[in-house]
């Protein structure tokens, strides 16, 4: 993946031109021409006032979807394989410039605070959802992007902390809005890099890159095989017979402070113990030979990662063959591995998965996302997901149906 240029002049055309011609740079930034206001110089002095008024009225919009990960959990930070699908739910950011260095954020999401501010260039964590925005501006400034103060209205149809990529969607949507607002030259790969840095470097959640890539490149009608070893992507069609219910368990995770970071540390410890750069490098080795060299719980962590990569490949074959029974069995196996070997499930998630498996229409089910709370994915035939979810939720004391996919 390409990286953002470190030099400020390489990021924004407007900032480069501002050195040589502040008038022309301002006009271009505002979408105006000197001819619209009678030229430049003394005769064109009204340009400045008009340009600043136009800048104040400038508005930029960024959008990004959430995602489910069909299979391939906790593999992305191990250079593994993932198979996400974009949701019809997501985050929209509408941004406007301010005449100072303050970023003012307002959201309609079910979070606190609903409104907050911070100084761009002096970002300090307060442990709230707004740290993702602070992380975005800190990452952009650290890479030389000329970001100033702005107003941002943030609308979200994604439940936060439900394992559906809400943090990445917020960061990607905000980067897209700021790219337009401040005329930044960022491609999609660089947007992913900035959004990922906001989560890992500022918030402190040592997550992989899947969520950002899925939010940028994902589609609702297809799964996206991403190989995190080389960042290659392959679209995999969803068979017409398939439908998925995404059910929120009503319990929440906190990846920056919970067990998520510890699982990554355990994987890195196992890789060091085995003398490899990442667990992906163990694919060609016999699983039993690898595991017998590791103490618990590292052996269980590695077993999950290596078998989950195999399940991703098998799931692709099942999708292409429209074999829902095989795909459902893989989802069941993935959940058992996440529960027993990776130990990221909870009593609530296990109960919801068990209730789903008991339903007559469900072919397979598992937790989705990083675990420690969040959502469950239930596989059914087309037209069965919604009614299956309603039956499941009648037997569960909390939660709700978030989405039906596709």
C-alpha cells in the first residue's frame, strides 16, 4: 500500500500554490475564478471578501459503510485472509471550514457526548468516540497535510462497539470529508493508512487493516477476499440463495482497553518463539509440529489463526458452489475456535449463537468482529433471515436485528 508523503508540499496542491500566489490559491480553494469578480489587483479587491464568504459556505461530505466479516476473524494482524461484506449501514460526515483551529463535532449517534470540540494540532485523548476524529487530524498533520479547523456533523446508522466496523467507518468518512474540504491529494490506499493510524496510533487499539479496507473497497452484493500479506483483493460473489441476519447481542467491546490487544501480543510472542515474522509464515508447516513447540495458551491462539485461514479458503469454495450447508458448518467451526482457542467470546454471544443454531432456518452462526461483545451472524436461505432473527430474539433477553445481508 502506498504511504502518505512526509513533506507538506507533497500533500496539497492548494498549499504549494499558496506560496507562489495566495490570491489564485484562495480562489481555487473556494471554487472561484478572478474573472467572476472583475480580475485581480486593485479592481479585484472584492475578490478577497467574496472568496472568504464562499469558503465559509463550502461544504464537503464523506461517507463510509460498516461491514460484517463473513469469516476470517483475528487473522488480519497476522498477515492472514479475511472475507468481509459491506453493510448498507454506515457513517456520513458533513464538514465545513472554520476561521480558527477548532474542530467542532456534533453527532446523532447514541453516544456521549453528542457535541464536543478540540484544537487541531493539539489533540488529546478523552477516551470517548471523538478520539477517532482526533486521531484522524493528528495522523493527517503528522503526514504533512494542511488541515485547519472545521465543523463536522456526523450521522451514523451503525451501532457503536457492535463488531461491525463503526470506528473504521467514522474515520474513513471523516478523512474523505476533510480530503474534499482542504483539497488534499489522498488516494484510497492513503485514506486507509490515515484511518488505521487514527485507531492504532492515537486510540491505541492494535487492530489490523481489514476494517478500513473493507469500508473503502467493500460492496454489499459481494464478499471481498483480502490477503493482508500483500493487500491483494478479490471479489467473491454471494450466491442468490444466501441470506445473513446480523444480530446485535446488546453487549459492547472496548478494543483499546480490553483483551483484543492482549491477543495480538500473544500472536506476536508466538511468532517470535517460532522464529517467523508473522503467523502467516507457518502455513506450509504441519500444524501438529508447530503447536507442540508452543506453551499454552500460545498453542491455542496459533491453532485458531492457522485453521481460520483454512476456513476462509474453504468458505470461498462453498460460496462459489452455493453450498450453504458447507458454509454454515464453517461458520460453526469458526465460532468454536474463537470461543475455545482464541477465547474472545462471551456468555451472551455463546447463548445467542446457540439460539441461532437451534432455529430451523439457520444453517450456521458465529460471533462477528473482534469479540468480547458485539454481534452474531446467522446464515439462512434467501427470505428466511428476518423471521429467523425474530424467533431468536424472542428467546434472548436483549439485542436486536441490525441488518439483513445482502
